[in-house]
C-alpha cells in the first residue's frame, strides 16, 4: 500500500515503525492495518517520546528505529548473499546523524528544531562486486534526498551553511569500499536570546553489532561533531579569510592557528546540549557506509582513481590498501606495481604474526567472561540481558560457563 498507510497509524511514532518495517516486507506482501494491530507502544504524556509541547523537537524515535531496522536489513542481506543473490546484497549501515535543539528569538518566540538532512540520504554500503555510492540510499525510503540547504536555513533561523560536501577517507574501506559520508558546517548568526543544540541522530556505526564491514572489510566510521564556541569567525570574515567547509577543516584551521575558539570540542559520542552564540560554528560528519572484502585485495587501479579524485589520501592508499603510488614524469600519478606487491606481502606477514588460533582466542576471552572483566557499559548490558532466557542459554552454551553464571 505504500506511504498512504500512515493515515491509519496514530502519530509520528507509528509512522516511524511503518517506514522501517514496510521497506523490508513490501516487496512480497501488502501492508495493512493488521501490522498496527500487532504492534503496541506505551509513551506516557510528558515522556521524551511524547512531550506534547508544540515547540519541542525530538529525533529519538527515528534514531532508535534506524538502529533496529539496520539489524534487520543486514540479516536480510546476509541471507540473500548466502543464497547466491549477489546483486541484491550490500552492507547496510543507515548511519545518519544530525542536530536538534531549541532557542528563543530576540522577540521572545520559542522554537524547536531537528535537522534531518542525513535522514534523507546516506551512503550506500559496498556490494560484493562494486563500491557503494554516496548520498544514494536510505533504508527507510526509496526517495533519498538530503534537501536543499536553503530550506533548512529558512526553518532554523540562526544556522547558516558555510559548507556541505563529501568527506575524504570517510567510509568503510575494503576490496569494494562503502559510499563516502558527508559533512556539513553551520555558522551561527544572530541567535537571539538563547540557542541550545545537541545531537540528533542514530550513530549506528558506534554500535558494534550494527555497524558492519562484510567479508573482512572495515565498518563505516562513526559520525562525529566538532563545535567551536567563542570563536573568531566574525573577525576572519571581516579580514576576507574563507571559513572552513567541513568538520576536518575546522580542526585543520585550529591546528594552523587560523581559527581560535574558547571551546573547541570533538564529539565522537552523543553531543550533550551546548549553548551557542553569534559567530560560533558547529560541524557534523555522518552518512558513511561499510565496505566489502579485504582492503588489500582492492584493484590498485581503483585505489589510484580514488586518490586522483580526492576520495582517499595517499597515506590511506598505502596504510589500508597496501598500494604504493609514484609520480610520473608527466606530473600524474601511477601505481608502483613492484612496491605494491612487496607492501601487500609485508602486510599479510604482519597479520600472520599477530594472528592466533580461534580456540586460543576463545579461551582467553572466556577467562574475561568468567572474571566479568568488562567495562561498565558492557557489564550493565550483560546484567540486563541475562534476564532473557534465550540470551542466557546462548551465553552459557557458547562460553561453557556454569548454569549459575549471572553475567
């Protein structure tokens, strides 16, 4: 039935559930009201998912639904690949990120917002036979579109785009690399009486069982933010200095002493709410996708092409792909085939020295499990998950621990 189904689902929560599940089953089945009748959600008024305030904006239900659906999508893709459907199977990440916040304008008007640009389009993961594409896919819709910058500027008054582009090296590297992620940077002007901004996305690549690289490839790098508060950007503009255009350039400007900020922070986890003033900057990077296959099996000519087009740096070409490039007399680059073969053999040997038999790895990890030698978040996860009988049975069976094991 498609998107008209949202007419019988109550509220945005139901729409999210429909979007993420409908994409997985609609190819074979028609979705009807029976799906809703099989679903139940409890969101008391005043809770984070049901604030019931017209000026509040939350992306949390979207963020968590993306993580859940990515698990399902990867399960489907693995099943397709295992049955020989190579053209249909790819690495699914859905690794979007954004910003959400609230403010008070100069005239006292309150507002809330969420920038959903990365929801509209993320990179497609690699296939087993070709690279993924940037900004070309969204697991929750067949019409990926990150939207025009001007639209977001109109809806979020103090935020102005000074850059939005693909970020070099920002992908899951592999024999076939994932689509490259993008970065946006916002310049805050005339924020009024108050402006607070926090993260607004899923960051699924930060969740190890969700962010995946297939068949020996790297997973997508996790999303991150860079905030520069109390900066000298107004002075730079008056001097005619171009402002940075992506998250990496913000850090480069700071390292070179061009950009000065009282608070320069890199958020590799959920950014807590920060207060922003006139001239501050906030950059985000997201939407990268995982690769497929071992990077050192990538065709050196494809690596050369990536370097020439600016998608991968030469240091990544050597360090990750084992491809050595040399300068041609004409000024162009070419693959040093002998050096590349030698470097790839060296990488394989280094891996062999670090490798250990699977049973030895299992035995060492089992000792950590028995001692419960975990970091606090992992310990909390096990303590909570052991209450589920299916998880408990699998845990005890795999690690061969006592039935009385508590996690």
